[in-house]
């Protein structure tokens, strides 16, 4: 579940993808569309975090192998 600040980030993220301003974009959204965007953003954030965890794990392996 997204925090309120993350919900704003989600709408801004989607507006950037659509190449429109946040204000214009958010004014045209229905609650149903907002929920869909929040779900997409959550999936995006989760994938980004998993990729970062994998990257950090690989760095630890490389450092360990160098010793």
C-alpha cells in the first residue's frame, strides 16, 4: 500500500510517461484509473527494489571473491 506522498509520486511518474503536466493529467483521472496507476507504480517500485538488492548482492560476491 502506498503512502500519500507515494501516491502523488505515482501520478507524477505516469504523467511524465504521458508527456503531460501533473495538473492536467491528475485533473482528468477517475478513481478507478488512479487505483490502476497506483498498482502499476507499486509493481515498478518493487521491481526496482529487487534489482537493487540483486545488484548489491553481486557486489558483495565480487568483494568476497577478491579477498
